[in-house]
């Protein structure tokens, strides 16, 4: 980890866990930020930049806190090195967590006696990871919030109300691992980032995920990789608990905004759960469908979908129920996985959360199915078209079987 000496403004490198106490800066970037290269030997032009003045102010206040070192993301990472950039982003949550104090500099807040907190100003990492947070206005004066007292507990309560981040999390009384992934995703649902891929990368520490950084892959691919990495080490079905705004999709969300306004969710006991995994054919998952007669009626009439139970509980105004999703079969598509036939489905959009009581799925068998993401569906359709061109559509023997058959 590369830190700035707050007296000399020179970099010092610290390897492993042997780091001195340091302050860390949370801020928004502007067009005059100072890079690593410029900071090595700052010219007069560099020193006139607002970014350099921000570094000076951060270091000056760190010294007032008795700290000899500070970390600022704009200059402490040599972004010319893709390996160093990837290491830094994967380590970011830990670096914020290990800091003695996090200075949150809000450039669009003027120095006034009392100001409210805007919910879109901060990222989740900067609020959750640090042990201590201090907020500053654009002239680096301490911000006094519109609450009765400046005590830290009261500020945390205000942050919890605005950001919907649990007070227990903000005060480090409850580890992130105790919260469902959907809730953690929701904290970034309103966030905006300068680089689109950072919408996914900013969640890595909160989800305890590490993965390569690939700027240029696009926001959706980055978020997809994030979810796939998370599911490798988790049985948390809330990864699929988002109200779909899309006409149809797979079970993986497109972006953190899909997780906005998440209700309270409840885990099932591990003894009741089945594994799920992403395969090259789609998401292989075991689901509990409606009774066969109900499936047959659903599939026979528009919009040709049925409901399947996720292994997750959801709280509504009527109490707790089993969370369900709408699925439609992909006509003519089935796959063989581990020697067994699997039906293929797509998720049908529904802007609300739907729940069912336990009686709805009593005595209905579980079924291993594939839920196709967009690229899986496209490839399946292309393969079928090529097959039809060579052999004719009359060879689609699977279409003559009932869509609701488990055999």
C-alpha cells in the first residue's frame, strides 16, 4: 500500500499488514485531480490544481488528528499499471476498514452552520467500512448536521435513515455476512460512477468478492461477473430476489438498480436448500413449481408463464410468504445435465414482489431446470435454426411432449 507522508508529501510503500495509522479520503473526482506521476515531482502547475490543494488539506487535517500518513485514491495508485489498479480495487474495502479515520469531502456543500445529508453523495464502502467518519464542506470546515447533537451515534442514525443501511452495520455491530446479498446490492441502487464498470467494482468488498478488473467490458458484463463470483461461495437465493423491469430475462440482475426497494427477506435452513450454479447452458437451479394441472393451464393461455418458488421467504403486508418468480418455458429447448433432462425457462417481468403461502406448493415436486440468460437463449435459437436448415423442423421431437412434463 502506497501512503502519503503528511509532512513531506512523499510516497512511502508498505507491504502486507505492516501499515502505520493513516487517514483515508472519500471524495468525488473533478477535472483537476493529481495523478501518481504528477505527485512524484509536483510542478508549480500541478500545485495550482484543485486536486493538489485537496491533497494538502487532507494531509493537514490528518496531522491535526496525529496521523503521519494519508491515502488518496487519485494519486496513491499508479493507474498505468493494470496489475496495481486491479490489486487496489480488490483491496479498497479493506483499506477503508483499516484506516483510523475517513475524511468525507463534499465539494457541493458550502460552509454553513447546519446542512442536511444528501443520500446520493456517498458510496457504500466509504460509509460502512471505516471505523470513524468525519464530513467536510468545500472549504474543509467541519459539517454540522441538522440533528440535535453532533454525537456520532446520532449521525449514524441519520445516515441509516437516508441510505437505508442498517444502523447495526454502520456501527459495526453486525457483520455484512449476516445480511442477504439483495440488501447489500440495494445500497448501490442509486449510486452513479464516473466509469460504468465501477457500479459493479464498488460492491466487491461489500460482497467479499475478488475478481479481475476489466475496464472496457461494460457495466452489465462487470455486474454479471460480480454475481457469478458471489454465487461460487454462497447459497444465498436472494441474489435472484429482484422485481424484474424487463419483459423477460434470466435470473441474474442487470445492474444494482434492479435491487432498489428490497423488502425484508428471510433465509431458509441449509438443510432445505439445493445448490445452484451457472453453466455454459444457463443457470442450473432446483425450483418448486405449481401443481401440474396449474402449470398446464398457465402455459396454455397468454402470457404463457407459471410461477416457481425460490427458496427464500419475503415479508409483505400480509405477513411472511414464499417468494415466487414468473417463468415461461423456452419452446423446443431442453438440455441434458448430468444424464438427466432439464427444461429451459426464461424469467417473465413483474414489477412487484410476489409471495405464496406454504399450501400453494405442498406436494409439488422439485425440478432441476435451466434458466437462460440472453446469450444462452440467443445461442439456443441459432443452434435450432441451423438444425432446421439441415434436417427440417419435423425432427423437433421434443415439441410433441407436454411442456409441463418432468420426464
